C-alpha cells in the first residue's frame, strides 16, 4: 500500500487525473485508475471518493493496487501468404 500526502501544488486536482500523473511510469491508464477508485482500492482520508473528487492540501491518499504485467503472446492462428521469396530471404 502506498500513502501519498497531497502537497499545496497538487491541491485542486481531480483524484483520477492526479493519480494518472503519479502512476504514469507504471503505464496505468485513466480507466484502470477509475476502476480501482470505484472498487475501493484507493481511499482519500480513509474514505471512498469519486474519481472527480477535488484534492485538498494535506489530503491523505492511500493506494492499494498492483499493476498487472501485460503479456503478449503470438497468435498462432494467423495464416500468412508468402508473396515473394528468393534465396536471400
């Protein structure tokens, strides 16, 4: 669980938009952030809030989420037609 105390420069920001900026490096989308807020995994001052909640100076935001790894698997069902082939390819 990560706890963030809102500083004066972040006061006035919407909760969802602030968290998108905060977790940008994890690659979390705004939709994922909003889902986690609605699921109660993100609390402000120990209370559930809406994604549109406007943060205040000194608010305590508790985040209890983990970013799932995106795994990419090749699609083996795709048929590829070879249109050109020579001894160099």
